[in-house]
């Protein structure tokens, strides 16, 4: 063994020891992605079509017989939507997995299943976190035996960190989930977001470029982490400030339209929600439950409402809502429950967002698993 070899051996042992000590929850070194954050429409003047996959909940009830069948079904929904729509881009809008039900250490294995229909078709994507993606494991009550001592269930292949921690269900944290997605997938456009905002991770911006002038942006797509799981369900003042500064830097005169994506609806969604059914100016087909909003509003909405370039916000979280309603100059939209995982039996589908370059427009509709299309709405101009 060479000296370097010995050193590497020593450091990797040390690494493994430290790693095991911290119970495999700390991400040690994060890979960097090239700065390019560009998305290019295919042909000149072709619209840029995005499919939103919301609330897939992979890994839910993985220890039951029906749990894994839900994931097979969710894969079928995504495949159907992708084949009907052939979008240029996919956004995973949070609750990709149900971490609180996942008893294997490495939840990325489920995350990876969720992104595979998109990857298999060569379509690039980006993701944001929801409240279930790194939620702490919840012991199923039926695991508690009569004397109150839980049986140990460790049925799935051991992870690379062997030892008794394999049964401790520490979960996979946001940074680790993101690391695995980004490192393994050249098609992923997801980012860790600025370190100063961690543990809120998926805060970043991508630009859709003009196909005629590759230097000019047609739209900015903003992604924010609305929390839940390992930290409160909010978009913090620090995240709002990051958005304010970023927008000032890359779009100082608000000349380029902005479209915003996060998981948990802001509190103002409650205000615009239709009372009974869905009536104009709202457009949609499902209004079956109350908005379950973020815990607090810390400035993000004020910034967005004041920006004439901010056109629409898209969220998931509420499986029984799929409407878009206007709020001042902004549209507030729900996606459509895509996964068979998660509560509710409403038919599954995906919200589609289509950006046209010239003249600029944003249109949206819902594509159902069975191929039907409904709830088309023009969100801009
Ligand atoms: C899977 O989808 C089929 C068809 O929609 C449905 O009948 C079945 O109940 C689903 N299974 C699960 C476990 O969700
Ligand atoms: C977790 O799974 C991913 C594959 O999805 C793999 O790349 C990664 O190395 C795994 N991490 C650990 C700690 O085993
Ligand atoms: C998991 O670990 C146990 C002992 O720790 C070993 O007997 C078993 O073969 C391992 N399983 C896999 C799939 O690696």
C-alpha cells in the first residue's frame, strides 16, 4: 500500500467510523453542479411544457402488501401523463416519498423509483421538498406487542452502513436525498439552494431561454422549500429575502415573467378558495377539502403580489383540491394529486403548465391518468 493509499485507507476508516457514529445522517461533501441553470425549448417558437407530479408518496405503507402496489400505480400514472403530453420538463412538487413510513435507512431508493419514469424518457426535471420527504419514522401501532415492546422489523437489504443502526430508522435528510438525486442524475436540475437557508434546501431558480436568442430569458422558474418534516411548515423571512435579492439581481426591471413552485399553500390560498363547488374566476374540478396552509406568512407573498412579473404559484399538499384562483395580479394554483400514495381516492392526474414564447403566455390544464384533459386556464398575459 502506498503512503497515499494508507492515508486514504486511514481517512476512509475514520470516515466510516465518524459516519457510523453520526448514524449516517450527515452529508459530508456535496458535489457541485455547473452554474448553468438553463432550460431550452426544443424547436424555435415551440412551447415549453412542464408536467407537475405532486404528492406521489412513494414508500408509503411499505411494510404492507398494498403499499408497494400503490407505487406501481403511481408509476403508471406518471408514464401515462408523460406519454400523452411529452413535456419538455417535469417538476416533482414535494411529498415524493412518505418518509414516516419508510423503515429502510436509505429513502433515496424510493426517491429514485419516483423519478425513474421521467429519467427513462430522457426528460429533465427539478424537485422541491414537501412535509413528508424527510419526516421522522412513525412506528406503526400494530408493531407494539402486548408488553409494549416493539418488534424489530428490518426486512429490506442492508445499507452500506452495516450494524445495528440499520434498524434505527433515522431517515434520510433533505441534503442527503438531494445529494443522491443530483449526483446520480445528469437530467436533474435540482439544487441544494444557498447554505445560509439550510435546513430549508430546495431554494433555487432556473431560467427558460428563448430559442431565437439563447441569451435572453423567456421566464424564470423559482423553487422554494415550504418546510415540513425536519423543520416548520413555513417559507421563512430569510427565504423571502433570498428571493427578493435574486430577483433584483437577475430581473431588476421585472421584464421577465416569473413562475413559482413550492409544496404547501400559503395562507392566502384560504382567502381565495371557492366556498362551494368551483365558480369563476376560479377554474378547476376538485374542491373537496379545506386548504391546509403553511403555519405562518413571513413576507414571501407580499413580495410576489408586488411584482408585476410574478404570474402564478403552483403548490401540492392538498390532494382534494385542484383549482386555480386569481389573487390580485397573481394566480394561485393547486397541482393535481398524482400518486396513489397519500390520502384520498380522487382520480389521479397531473397539472400541466405550458409557456409560449411569442407572444408570451402561460396556460395550464389537468391531464388525467386515463388520458382525459380538463380545467384549461390561461394564467398570463
Ligand atoms: C391500483 O390501481 C388500480 C386501478 O386504478 C386500482 O383498482 C387499485 O386499487 C390500485 N391499487 C392500489 C394499492 O392503490
Ligand atoms: C442511497 O441510495 C442511493 C441510490 O438511490 C445511492 O446512490 C446512495 O449511495 C445510497 N446511500 C447510502 C448511504 O447507502
Ligand atoms: C444483511 O446483514 C446480515 C447480517 O448483518 C446478513 O446476514 C445479510 O446477508 C445481509 N443482507 C444483505 C442483502 O446484504
